[in-house]
C-alpha cells in the first residue's frame, strides 16, 4: 500500500514503484495506481483509459480480490456516465444516503 499511495500522490516515480519488493500482479497494480492518480489529478479521460486497460488484462494478471474488479467497474462506469469525478467525490465525502445504480446507499 505504501508504494501505491506514494505513487498516486506523486511522491515516487513509476520507476521507483516498479522497484518495490512485492512483485505479485505488479502490472495490474501499476495500471490501477495510474488510474487512481489520474482521478486524483482530475484527469478523468486518462483514468477511464487506465481502467479500460486494467479490464483488458487477462484474469491471471488482475488483482487477487474480486472487490478490486468491482471497484474498477464502478469507477469506470461513474466516470463514463458523469464525465465528472468531482461529483462522485462529493457524494462519497458528504455522507449522503442517496442510492447508487445497484440500489445500495451511497456515502
């Protein structure tokens, strides 16, 4: 997690990220980190491209936990639908109890 967080925040380079000791599924973790970094920088178009690149990976290269795939689907759909990541952040940070597209409460 340290490498992902520091890459997203711009504290380390891609080269430094790739030198981390944990190599399992490194390619997919880098793509996901790039997507999150793009969202953090409000570069929605780039984020959508990185999420699409993640989804295009063969399953044996993707994250070990299905929740990551669900997160990628959710973020790419939200960005594609609204074209504005800031509106999604506002819902997440406001504590709103709106329903999302799956019928679950948004926070």
